[in-house]
């Protein structure tokens, strides 16, 4: 007690320290500067850890796919949700096991040959352009070929089992599995950090986001399966080389709206012309047939019931995300735009309801 009293007397003699601001105006300006510093610091931190945030978002996308599968099983299997999630994971594991054991060798060989075929066909195309009066420098050809083959090599290595980003994929899978098993646990954890008055709105927004994500992923998966299987059947029937590899690439790239179809079609046509003009024209026919059926039948039945995004907006987001984060950014650009759209719609609905309640308008909650 004696020491405490002495400390209080000493503090009284010293008076206000240099960190205390007595002037209310200066205090307000300091607080505002502190808020701006925190905002800028948060933005810098988000940029710095953007790759990690993207991995977490990818895990949320994976969790929505698993959760959607468990909900479908729930319509026919009245068992506990965790068992349904386990069945979905077992089915996914079995599919990849079959893919690696029964088709892995063939796909790996085709993946190793694909970059060489693409490079050869690009050389033929540029030679034809030069013969028809187009001036193309050798440096431009080498630069384009290098960039294209680099991108193709990344995708084909991933399919062939030499995945450079294996750690990222593993993290996405592990976090996604945890989220799929107990999504309410993590929702409550985030809601606990929010003010009490905002928690109900948070749960409603998250519920709407999850519903939109499940439907969006369902549409993507159906489109991927359709394009992959249909492409493989048509290409294998005509005897196009690397039919299985091209079908898998087409199915995977169908996850990326707009750009995915163009990339898959370009690869298909280049491989087709390596077998002659007739085969090249046939691959063009297959590409337009698959994309037309998918665009006018599959997408209207499934994808348009999920979220309505402007194509130009999605394409712009894909270009930005692709430049910043590579192929992972391309895959996640569309789901991210869908989630942003849902959040903005919920916010707009909240502010539309504010004039109807004076108390809400007064305190901002």
C-alpha cells in the first residue's frame, strides 16, 4: 500500500506525460491519423499475405464442393452429416486413385509430348503467316512460344503427376476438409469477433454466400464433366492424338469461364492440325459443338440459376487475378466475384431497410 501511494504522488508531481493530448481538436486529429494508419497497415498486410488468403479462399471453395456433395447424399441417405462428408471424400479419393493408376501412364506420356507438338504447330502457323505477307520477328515467335509452353507445361505437369504447387494443393485440401466437417465452428469463431448487433447479419450473409457457392460449384462441376467426357468421346472416335489428355484439360479449364474455353480450344486445334487438315477441321467442329451445347443447354439449366455475373466483369477479374496469382488466381476469380456480389447485395438490402427503423438509423447497426 505504501508503494502504491508513493507512486500516485510521484505521478501527480510529474503531471501529464508527452503521450497525453489535452487539446480535444489535436486528440481528434491524432485519433483520425491512427485510424488511417491502421487502414493503410491492414491493406499492406493483406497484400503481403495475399497468397495465403487466396489459399484459404480456395479451401472455402473446396469445402463448398464437399458440402454440396454431402447435401446431395443427404437426400437419399439419412445418416449423420459427418458420415456423408466422409463418403464424398472417399469417392473423390477413389476417382483420383483410378485416374493415377489406370490412366496416369498414358496421360504422363502425352503430357510430355504436348509442349513439343504445340511448339511445332506454332512454327507452322507463323511460317504460313509470313508466306502470306505478315511480318513476324523471330524474337516475337520465341517469346510467344516460351510463354505458351510455360503455361501448358504447368498444366500438363499437374496432370502428369509432377505438380509444382503440390504444397498449395495439399493445404487447400486439408483446410477445406476441416471446413467441410465443421463449418458452424468456424462461422461462430468469426462471428464472436464481431459486435453483438452485427452477428445476425453476418450469419445471414454467410448462409447466402454458402448457398450461392454450392450452386455455382455444382454448375461448374457438371459443365466440367460434360465437356471432358463429350470431348474425349468425339476425339477418340475420330482418332485424334492425345484424346484423353485433351479431354482432361478441357474439363479442368471449363472451371474457368471465358478464358478456359479459349485455351482448351486452342490446344485442341493445334494438336488436331498435327494430324492433317481434315483432323484439324474436325477438332474445330468438336470445339464449337461442345461449347455451343454447353453454353445453350448446360449453363442455362444450371449455372444461370446460381449467380448472374456480367461476362466482361468476370473476364476483367480473371485477367487481374491471373496476372497477380497465376493459374490459381484464374481458377478462383469467378467464385470470388460471386462472393463479392452476394456481400454487396446483402449490404444494399441492409441499407434499404435503415429508413424503416429509426433506431437502426440512429446507431448505424
